[in-house]
């Protein structure tokens, strides 16, 4: 998408250090962290909501979750972490490109 900040980061138009990248996703640090460690796993395929998912996008998300599990130690999340996918305005989604928040590095409170 032309005006999507995450698409611009993926294309390299906006610099953002990548902690991990493959053909389906990138992992970057969140610029407004809500925990000691706060990462974003961003699929390279643009779609905003889970309701827009087709079988190809589902495979991409499956890949993202599998890769997150493999990156736990590399990202410092081996002691546990929270996975969040905000959906829509009421769900707190501010960038309309589906992404996965990974929060950890400390004891997280209940919500």
C-alpha cells in the first residue's frame, strides 16, 4: 500500500533496523515500547485485518508464528512473552497493516 508506514519500512523507504528478515516477514523494535522488550513481527504481505485473510495470508501468519517461536532466545524472550494482534480502531490498531506485537523481558502484569 502506498501510504502504509510498514510497507515503506519493508521496501526500505523508511529505515528501521531489522532484527530478523526472510521472504515473508520482518521483525523490528517498536518505537514506542510498552515493555522492556517490544518487537513487531510484520508480514510482508499487506492486509489490515484477520477478516481479510485468505489461505495464502494464513500460511504467511503460520510462518510468522513458527518463526517467532524459533527466535525466542535470539530476541531475549526465552523466559516468556506476550503476543498481541490489535484489530480495528476499538482494538487499538493504529497502523492498518496486520502485525504481531511481542512484549517481554520482564514480568508483565495482568490485563
